[in-house]
C-alpha cells in the first residue's frame, strides 16, 4: 500500500510540474474554420490528468481577449523500449484568413505562445506551398532556408511527401523526438501535411501514425455527424485530400504496394478511395480547376540501386502499371495509378524518395505530351507533369542517376525543396530552391491552362 502511494505521488508530481510540452505542430482541419494542434510529451510515464490538456487560442496576443479553448485527446504510444504520449486538439470556430495566437496548458505547465494564420475561404485566392520529401534529423540541409521562408511568410501550407528523421523509430524513438523538435519552428506556424515513405514502415507505420494528425477526406468530414466522433478515430495519415484555393490536393501512400505483409486489402481500399475522390474533384472542377497528387515513390524512376525501380524500363511497375495481387505471377496487374491519374486529369504529380530534384516533360505511357501553344512544354500540357523533389536532406546522401531518357527535362543533385506559387487561377509557377547555392532558385517553370480540365481531357 505504501509503495502504491509513492508511485501515485510521483505520477502527480510528473503530471503537474515536470511535463515537457514540445514537438508542437499544426495540420489542417476539415475546412478553413479548423486547425489541429499536435504535440508530444516524451516522458516514459504519461500524465494522469489528460483532461487538463488544453489549447487556448485568440485573435489577440493579449490572452485575456477573445479567448477560446479546445480540450486535447491523448494517445499513449509504446513500442520496444519507447513510450510517449501524443496530444491532439481540434481548434474550431476560427475565422478564415486571420492570425491566431495559441498556447498549451497542462496541469501547472504552459507552453510558449505560437501563432498561425488560417487559410482564406473560397477559391479566388492564390496559395503558396513548400513541397519536399526525405528530410532527416541528421543532414537536414534545407531546414535553415525553410525557416527563413516561413519567417518571411512565404508559405500557406508545407507538404512533406515521406521519409522523416531517418528514422522516427531509431534510437528507441529519440531520433523521432529530435526531428520533431527541429521542425517545430516551421510546423508550429504553418500547417505541416504529410504522407508516408518507406522509412516509416517499421511496425506497420506505427511511429509515423503516432506523431501526425491528418484528418482524412475533408468531403466526408464536412458532415455534421463527424463532429461527434473522436478526433483520433477520424485520422487517416496515409491518404487524404483537401481543397486549398483553386487546387484540389491528394496525398496518398505508395508504400501499400511494397509492404503487403501489413495487408493486401489496403491497396484496393486506397485505389477505390482515390477513384471516388478524383470523380468528385472533377465534378467540382469549376471551383478547383487544378488537381495535384503527392506520394513518396515516383512512378518513373531515375535512382540506381533501388530494387523497386526497373532500371531497364525506368518505372516502378507496381505503382505505375499495377501490382500482381497476392504475388500470383500470372495474374493481371491491378490498381495501377498512371492510367487512373491520366483518366481523371491530374495536372501535377509530386514525389520524393530519390534524393535529387528531377523534372519530367509532360508524359503518359512513356510518350512526351508537351503543350503546343508555345515553346514552353508546360503551356497547356497534353499530359501530367511529374516532379521528384527528394533532396531536402537525407542520411543516405545523393545516389547516382540511372541512364537519363529524353523525357527527363532537368535534374540536379543540389539539396533543396520546391516552391509552388499560384500566379493566377490558371497559372502555376514552380521553383526549385538550392541549399548548396545559398537559397538561389535552381529551376523555374510556368504551367498554364485556360480551362478547368487539362488539355488532354478537352
């Protein structure tokens, strides 16, 4: 009995005095009036009083004015020798296009004050994104320049297309803790949207799922019935979609095709969801004329030494053409993504995995489909545009290129990341930022169209 009281007393002390509120980051809610705040307490013992974990937020830096609050949900995570607690709070009733100040209070503990700006409502505004994959805790080359861009308010959303920390599970999870600490200056200010890569695979992607908070299909979540469901049960960190201004964005998992030991049914489920989402996006194309998809492994590959890449055809057959289900050698390939994305008019595809930057000419089934309106191949392109942006800063450094084909427009080994800037409703500018060249623009293209559907669907 005496030992039990001592343990209880120690737990109360930890709960009230010794918590470290850290690794704070944002993700988008179901619409412009919501934002999710996620943070981690790395201690081995989770606090007893989880109901005391709240996020306070206000449009005024004076915390006594216009104050709102949201109770956080706790998720206890344990794997091997690591234990920690993840907290998620859904901030709602936010005003679009408005700056908010927020902080966390838990027991006797209070975080610093952070700020974010909600997205404008509707499709008339022009969003700006950072897009990259393969950013580690060690050799995080692009992070200083990303921080500068965030400090200058250059981004509305950041998209990280797989491979975090190298790896989240390494050093019994402490590599993940350290990585999440390093991205806090950018991820606590700008929504940090994610999908998984191959380096998140350990234990069925459990470390990845425990740290991020993607709310899933925003179409379904607009239903008022979803408001009564626990936030933790609404998450889908593997595939989800969102409307941001005039762009419909889909993030999905290429990894289902390679880690079938965790279930073959996931391939079909995601494919059916992708087709449903793309159909709805096309029905709504007068509002969001651009459709962009983001995943980890590119359909067309340039990286040597990768067994998922067929170095003769320069493709990842399982993703591009489809997978032979249950490894039946003579069965037809199913759930290939190139035909699906072409059929439903996906304008741009972003991937990581290969630790360089590469830009392809508009392409479908190995055929170059450049636009015919000008010398710019991306002026009303006749096929989807593929961008590989996996050079943010990885542990494995730069790989050698495969033999380059004529449909590879350019490629660079510089560390860096991609900016997407909308110039007007039918004009997107992409820029590749080089860390090696002190933040200079390494590559720039302008993508044009004049109607909601891409040229090949007219």
